[in-house]
C-alpha cells in the first residue's frame, strides 16, 4: 500500500490485516502489542472542548441577549481554534461541516511543557 492509497482515517485492524497479507509481520506484532497495551484506557472519559473564541461582557449586556443575537468574539473568521482535553491545550484546528453537523479538524498538535 502506498501513502497515496492509504485512507485518511486508519482502521487499526484492517491496517494490521493488510500488513500481514504483505508478509511484514515484525512491525505488525509491535502495532498489535501497542494497541493492546492502550486498551485499558479506551473507556476513560475525557472532556474535549473546541474554543472558537472568547468575549467579555457585563451582566446587563448578557441579560439583553436574545435568540438571534450576534456576539462578537476575539478571533477572526478562518483563524485556528484551540482544542482542549481536560482543560489542557493539546491542538489547534479548524471548523468543518460533516453532513449537517459541525466538526473539528486538528491541523497542529501543541507540545506541552509539562
């Protein structure tokens, strides 16, 4: 399989099966072992937040908001959004439309100092 043939989202099981068919078993065992080692954390809940921007307003202005009100944020259209996991910045990305729902595509992983 060439990089151009690879799908954008990799399914681990089909990837391992493809590697086995190609006869490359050495790396397959490492990939399978790594996935198995992570299995214990697959069900750990995390809170993911995508911050489009921020706004600061007084309580009187907040109380005047109604359906259809426009709230100006501190970011420009097309500017990267921040993606937080458990209140920790982990990536930047952009908003995308998937069928009739909004989604987020990660474009940059932010390295942590911790």
